[in-house]
C-alpha cells in the first residue's frame, strides 16, 4: 500500500487520522507519517484495514436488520 492509497482508503471509509489510529491502536501521528511517507507502513496494514472494513460492514448489516425487523 502506498501513502496515497492509505489516505484515499481512510477518507473513502469515513475515518479521520484520529479514528483510524484508534482502530489500529497506534498514535494519530503514526497514521500521518504513513500517509506522508515519512515512516514505512507495517506489512500487516493491508490485513488490518481489511479487518476494519469487515467489522464495519457487519456492524452496518446488524443495524439494518434491527431496523427492518
């Protein structure tokens, strides 16, 4: 993942640097450094973002089911 792709992913999924940092259990400054390319991103980041996306999707589906049921 490139810094530009990380920033695009974050914005497309409705995260601020702060909320993404909390989800990943890192500091906001770490996310900022990844996005600017000042710090190398960890290899597991793609997997962590996939996990976050899946959890968000499941939570959304649960809310929809509760509202419709």
